C-alpha cells in the first residue's frame, strides 16, 4: 500500500501541477484538501478538477464558523493589528488551514503534508510552524523549494506533456488572497511604492471613498464580552454579521489599507488590503474598551495587541505565549459588553456614542460641577506630589548653578 500525502489544494495551476509531480517524485497517493474560509465562488468544480488530476480523494472542509469563532473573534478582542495597518486577514486564516490539514492527515494516516507556497513568502512559515506544533511527526513537502519549475509557462508545459488538463481560471494579473475576513492585492503597479493604487480595477469588496455615497450610514453594534452579537439590534451569527458589515463598509469606502510591510523572511512587500467589515468591528470594539477599561489595563493591552499581532503574522498561533496572552485578553473582555453607534461616511468611521453596564464613565465626576467624590481643592496636593521629582531636579540644578 502506498503512503499518503495530504495536499493543500486550491484548484489553481500551482497545486494542480503539484499533484502529478508528487506522484512521480514520491510515488505517494495524493489526498487533496481544500479549506473553505470564505472563498466560496472559487470552489465551484474544484472536486472534479482535483480528481481529473489524479488524486485518490478530495476533502472540501467548510470551517467558516470555526474560523470566525475561534480565530477572528479572539484576534478582534486582542486588538491585534500588524504594523498599525494590517488586519491580518491572510495571516489568521493560515492557522486554521494548518490545523485542518493536520486533522485530515491524521484521519488518513498520511506520511506528509504538501503546500504550494513559494520560498519568498510568509505562508510557508505559517503552515509549517502550525504543522510542527500540532503533528511534529508529519513530513512537510514544499515543491517550490525543490523542483526546477520556475514559471507559469513551464507549469503549463508540464501538464500538457502528461496529457493532463490545464486549469483555465479567469486570469487576473494581480496576486490576490481572499477569505471571508478580507482580500489582499499585490503586483502590477503596487510593486513600485511610489505608484498610487489603481482602485478602479483593484477593489473587489467595495469602492474608493471618492465613489462612496454622499449620504452617511449609521449603524449600531452590540458586544457581549468583546464578541459582536447584534447589528442594529438584530441578533446575527458570526458569518452573517461579517457578511453584512462587509457589504455596508465596502459601499462606504471603508477598510482600504495600502501598506509596505515587513515580511517574516526579511524583505519588504507592498500590498493593498480590503477589510471593510473587520475595520468596522475593530473600531466599535475599541470604542467600547475606551468606555469600560481602566487606564493601566488599556495601556498594557495595547502592548499585548502588538505582540499578539506579531505572533499571528509570524505563524505562531499554536504557541504557549499566544495562549498565555489570550488568557489575559479574555480577562479584560469580561466587561467589554455594550452597544456602539458609528457613522460610515466616505472611508471614515465616526463614533456616534457608546453605552455599557460596565461603563467607567461618571457624569458626576466628569462634569464641571463639584461632586461628592471629587473636591477641587484636592488637586493641589496631588499636583505637588505628582510633580515632586520635577521640583527636586529643578532645585538641585539651581543649587549646582549657584555653586
């Protein structure tokens, strides 16, 4: 009986070429696995294509609800944003894809997992760290780091020489990655950071702010312990909520980020990311935290968010540190319950109000009238003590100058 390899299969040219290549170079039985994290339209006919290429079995795993619940929502709660602009759409999806590949490999008693990532990108690291953390005994095969094929033309020739069908997907010159959380764009004019993006041909989830309606859209989002549960007072499941926010955000030019980022492998890359619904959720969540978290907790949580983003981006979701940081985040979210109103207008998200049963805002304290808990006279002594180091330093400088 032949050993099995589980292939992360997308249905495109790269992973189609990998199927016969694996069979010829390893004499493996190939099991194709496609993980649906929201790229539904791209999956039409995928199973038939894989079987026509010679795989023994095809898994199409729909993990959208798990993706939102166990990966995206914790990310939102943490406030993780990579290099202040990237909402980690591709990065966070790689964790659940790696987990699902491992699950299938264990079920099939496979020897190895194969992916089609190039040797320059981040995804090879994310997949392989995830596999190592969950099933260290599995071998990983990365054809782009091994084979002699170097172009699409060579891939097409490879299939034609073997009488195998060439996937004829509608060509799009941009390099894109799409899931239910976002879509990324790289290539063409974006390869020169001095060039402005051509949004007329680039955008897929929405429009540019200039083309958004002149009228604003007001929405409200309700959270329970940091998890969004209602849109405009209507309870919605995670996938439906995100889908609706993507629609609203996209129509109003929300969530377009143009970033030159630092890849894990050391080089910089430039891309445009569309995350309309996610950007809205991050903003609403942040507004609620401003209302419910004390200063020191919020400040430290900002630092945790940066570390959390690095862990996601660097493929270290399945690590003790991520789990430990998650425990801290979960603790902070116990009070992040309430409702936030937002105005969406031409690429802007403008807060319109927030409320929470755990609000730390006291109108009595904040008003200019004197309340029972605060006496204006107390401020003098506080300032004296608070500024004592400055006063001592100034006196010492003065003394030294006089000498």
